[in-house]
C-alpha cells in the first residue's frame, strides 16, 4: 500500500474551512488554534478556569507534553494527526462524569467509521482500536465542587497521517493510524469537522435523551462482551468475563467465582481472540 505523504499532507489544518463548514448547537463556536502547545488539555483547563465557555475547542498542530492517563504521555508530532480538547459544562452529577468519556468514544468511533471500511472497536474506557491497534485515545479531566461538575475537559488524540516509520518504537507495534489502515492520507480538516459535529450531536443526545440512548450504540462498538479479560487496576488485577457497562460508565465483570463486579477504573487486557 502506498503511504506517500506529499507536502500538502503535512500542511496545517484549514481552520477557516472547518469553521465555515461547522453546523453545531454548542461545540466549536470558538476554536483556539495553536501551532504548538504543551497539552491542549492543560490549555483548555486554564481557559475554563478563567471563564471559558462550554463548547470552546482547542486544537494544536503539535504537543510537547501530550498527556495520557495516569501520568502517561501521548505522542504528538506536528501536522500529521489531531490533538483536540473541548470545554464542557455538563448538567450531570459528578458520579456520572464518566458518561462524557463514553459519549466521546461513541462520537469518535462513529467518525472513524466514516473514514475506514474496517470494524472500529471501543476498548473500555477510553481507547479506539482498529484491527486490535490503538488509533485514538480520550482523556477526560473534571473539576468539581461537592455535588456539582464545574467543567470537564474532554481531550482527544487521533492518529490520522502518522506513518509506522515515524512512530517511536515504543508504540510502533501497538498503534495505528487512518493512513496506515487505508494506505491513503486523510484530509485532516474534514476529519476534524466531522468529529466536532459528531461530538456536538452525541453530547446533545446525552443531555436530552439520557445515557441509555447512547449506551446501545456504545455496546455496538464493544467487542469484548462475553470474552475473558484481565482487568488491571492500580493495586490488583481481576480475571473474568466482560459483560458491558452500567449507567455510571463502570465496567461490569463476572469474575471467576461467578460474582458480578463493577470496575470504575482500570486497564482491560483481552485473554482470548
Ligand atoms: C490515552 O491515555 O489514551 C489518552 C490520550 C489523550 C490524548 C489527547 S491529545 C489531546 C488532549 N491533550 C492531551 O494532552 N491529551 C489529550 P492512556 O490510555 O493512558 O494511553 C497512553 C498510552 O498510549 C501510552 O502510554 C502509549 O503506550 C500509548 N500511546 C501514546 N501515544 C500514542 C499515539 N499517538 N498513538 C497510539 N498510542 C499511543
């Protein structure tokens, strides 16, 4: 498969084209576009703390300290991929904040499906996989008062025109990109526009219809249902059968003794194909 990148494929995003094409209720009315930043999530958090509005989007061409979960990092080379964060101020109880990650996973999986003819998988809670490899990751960070979410920073990194050769060795085997999957560079501006529109639609659905409406679509992308998995948590690991998620976004696992467990945070490792 030819994966030739021409100069135009390294071109910066066409912000005006994105803004002109966007039809949304809340997201992307204001887009902060940065050639480089430490982390779009950090930048968006500062904006939110200074009164940034719901729906403001931060996009950077590259990140010097792109963040994953638990102090991990997100590889973010310039002008190849998408690094985006959104300020949300959801009317949800803090307990339901994980629904934002699940909502974003649905929007992201539905966007990816428009660009590749292969099955897209959501790996609970925050990864998008294709062919078993990581295409995108989600990092949601909330700021709460007792009983109230002040804001959520929803951060998304998607590998678009990231070729295998350019990936650092640490992720070369585990990661993929749209271009690596299709053999063709993707129009990053078009992907960005569609993603913001889908996030806006799914966020509206979450607020208006409630989580159960989205949960059905989420389940359609969850390919580990009924499969044996190991869930690695901070201090322990549990083996069991993945059953799905509950209303709070927790993973439901039937453990080896047949007891049903709710897992709020952890890493899911499949034990069978
Ligand atoms: C995530 O964390 O998957 C969340 C990634 C969120 C990144 C976005 S980019 C825009 C916004 N601003 C930020 O600063 N962050 C968000 P986690 O599940 O912890 O996965 C991190 C792990 O994924 C790393 O330890 C690597 O193994 C792997 N990884 C790092 N960069 C990758 C990449 N570009 N593609 C695929 N895998 C990667």
